[in-house]
C-alpha cells in the first residue's frame, strides 16, 4: 500500500511539473503561427528541398511553394539525392503546370562521402547553389510538406518583427487512420514537451530545438554557427542546428502552425514505429543509462496513472485519477490541433506503451548497426564511418 501511495504521489507531482513548470509547452498548440503581412517589402528567400524517391508527394509540395504570396521573391532548389523514380520529372511537370518553371532549379547531388547523412549532404548541395543568389533567408523544407499560400510570408514576418535568426514551425502530420489518430498527435506532443517553445525563445535558457520540415534561417547565422558541415553526422539534424545557432548567439523561434502539412502517410502501426525508432535512441545519445531512465520516466508519468486508476486501492486510485486528469488536460490542445474528438485525449497512457516499445526497438536497431535507417541508408550506425 505504501509503495502504491508513493507511486501515486510521484505521478501527481510529475503532472504538476509538466502543467505549470515546463514552459507551458502544452499550450503551444493553442497559439498557432498567424498569417503574415510582410508582402509590402518582400525578402529574397531561397528554398532548399532535398528529395530522394519522392515522386508520390513532390508535385504537391513544389506547387504549394510556387503558389506562395511571396512568389516573386522566392527560388526553389530541389536537390535530387540519387532518386530512382520520377521525382525530378514530376517536380518539373508541376512547375510547368503553374507556368513557373523559371523559379525551380534542380540540383544533382554528388556521391555521398563518408561522415555525412544523406539528407544533410543534399541540403549542403542546395545551399551551395542557393548562395549564388545571395538570399536574405534560406528555407529548409521537406519534399512531403505542403505550404499554405501565406506560409513563407508568415515565417519571414516572424523573423523580421522578432529579430529571429532561425524560425521553425511544426505543422500537421497525416492523421486519418486508426494508427495515425492514436499515435501521431502524441508525436507532436512529445516533441513540444522535449523542446518547450517558450524556453527555446528565451536567450537565458540553453534549450534549443527546431522542426526540420520547415526552418527559415538567415545565411549569416548559419555561417556563424559553422554551416551545415558542423552537423553533418547528426540524425536529429534540426535540433542540433538550432543548438549551434543559439550557441553562437542566434535567436530562435519554434511555433506550431496549421499553414504547413506533411502529406507523407504513416498508415500502419509498423510505419509509425519506424518513424519513432529512427531517431529515438540517437535522441538519448546512445546511452543505456538514459534509455533506462527514459523508460522508467515514461512508465511513471504516463502508464502508472492509468494502472493506479484501474487497479489500485482507493487512495492511490484517486491519485492516479488526478494524474490522468492532468495528463488529459495537457494533451487536449494537441488533440484539438489535429481536429480529433476530445476522447482521444484519454489515450496517452496506451500511446506511451507503444512509444516505450519503439524506443527499445530503436536501441536494438542501433546495436545491430541498423540505426536511423531511411530509404535504404543506415544513418546512425553503431560502427562509425570515418569522416571525410
């Protein structure tokens, strides 16, 4: 009984902390990035889109970029990372369809050297080509991301009015199947919990984070931080980039936006498990101690309230209910951001069990020298490849 009481108290205290002392991260989904109004003085934006076998999604992404309200001030650099499908042809056809082929440049990626992840090598090639235009901003985005017409204008306005060196937003992922409804909102929730936007914007705190699907950065800030070369081996490249930009004196902003949407589908539990496991153990710096601590923390914070509510004696049961209520309140804004009904807010304990399994699998994949596998490439090997 005493152990259950202590467990209940720990669970309640955990959610008191998360609700009130972690930068109110859970409220970020209530404050989506607004529509920009800076079209009167547009800034030159070079958009770098790395693409590897993206023929199913690239047309919608390129079209959305070419239909921006800042259209005359942008240029897209699509970096073909040795695609073996029709990615390049589909992208060019999309640009021709909207009669803006002049705003699209296709960059052929050179062979991947040792010590680089494939995505960052492609991004480097795009930035090299984009630098010839001397843009005021670089937008690093993915080939599966669709941008609303005012998306880039809102990012530029945020950077200009706030004096930010790196502006990043996390948008919606696909959320239609049962697996997506259960697991995808939590992906956003856990990301915001790890990287509270209020702490990221605070220059007095070391916390730094960004969402690699949509990052607007000043070229001079990138150069001051050491360029893409300084993060060439990192699987979690977006947050690492944010860290070095902030460490070099840069000012960061991370927000939640309904102006960007990923159209890549993760329809099954297996697909989402791969999404999580690709970076989970890297996030823990490949530390067994951090892995054990994370598993213990996830169990206490998310699973224990559920278990106490269902199976514990009265007093621990009430504590479990209080903790579960705090969890539900915390999760609700993210669930609403995804347009789901309120009852999905109750599912976080079950979701946590899945994430625990995916995190363990991430470690197993790393120890098997298959870490960070994406489109045929092992990007987080346990046996490091020598650098260039």
